[in-house]
């Protein structure tokens, strides 16, 4: 005995509702296998659902597209911050700068390792430290670190910060769009189930096979279980003399 399989993707939901809507537009109310109230609910909901799907896809596509640019800016910022600290440490090693210079950047005077820049927060924190610390050094009359200069570090850092904020905004937009779409999916499932129940109820007095054929015209989907498929194929082959 085949069973109904309700749609579980946006594409399948839209297909089911559009088929039912087409029947509602094609047939007069007294011939339609589901109620006019249901038809009106379907008609008003479908465009809302369709627009929500489109908006989510656009939001996700924009986020994905801009994420590539964001990752490039993150990589550049990491590289310039890391190089600035490495150059400073090499200058200290050569004796061009004193170890105490590290204090300007919140680094222990004896620390020779480059700090971890594995997270976005690390990059944001260390970029700000370097920019503020080097500004204080220069104001006090100290020789600036070069190759890269803090000006170059600032350019890469601020580009990263701008893209970081923009990417977070895009992520929030996508999350809100998905949340709204999820709610509408639940409503779509409720509407589809209601339509399918009304359609089957309208054809309930017909023989099973004929009832299902009529219901399929409204978008209902029936599937056989695996063991039933084998039985059907065996019956067909026996009937036609094949096998």
C-alpha cells in the first residue's frame, strides 16, 4: 500500500503548492477538491514564501561572495602585524632597539616569540596594540619601526576591520533570513498537509488506485515501500510473462 510523502525541501514545497494553486485557478469552487478558504490561504501565502526563499538565497550568496574578500584582508592583516613584530624583535636582537620597546605593545621585555594570530580576535587585539604603541613611541621621539611601517600596518588593519564589520552584518542578515524562512517552512508544511487531507477526503469514496490518481493531479506524492516495489515488479512480470 503506497503512502504519502510530504515535501521536505523548498523546491518540493513550492512545486506541491503551485500544483494545488493551479487546480484552484483552473476549476470552479464546486469542482475543486479542497475548500475555497484553503485556496485563499494558499494564494496569499505562496508569494510570501517564495520571496523569503529568494531573500535567503540572495543573503547567503552575498555572504559567501564577500567572505572571499574578507579572508584575503584577514590574511594580509595577519601578515603585516606578524612582520612588524618580527622586524621589531630582529632590531632588538641587532641592538638597534632596546628590549624595553616591547612594553609599548604590551609585550614582556623578554618575550621573543611572535604572538598567536590564529583567531579574528587575536588580529583585532594585536593590530590595535601595535598602532597605539607605535604612536606613543613616535610621539616620545623614538625612531619608528620600518619595513613595514606602522602606516602600512594600519592600512591593512583598517581594511580588515571594515570587512570584518561588513561580514558580521551579512552573517546576521543571513541568519535572520534563515530564521524567517524556517518559520515559513513550518507554515508551508501545515498548508500542504491540510490541502492533501482535504483532497484525499474529497476522493475517499473512490477505489484506492483511482483515488490516488485523482489526488496526484493536486500534487500529492505517493511512494511504495521497498518490499512493496519488489512485489509489484513480480506481479507485473508474472502478468506479462516476462522473467
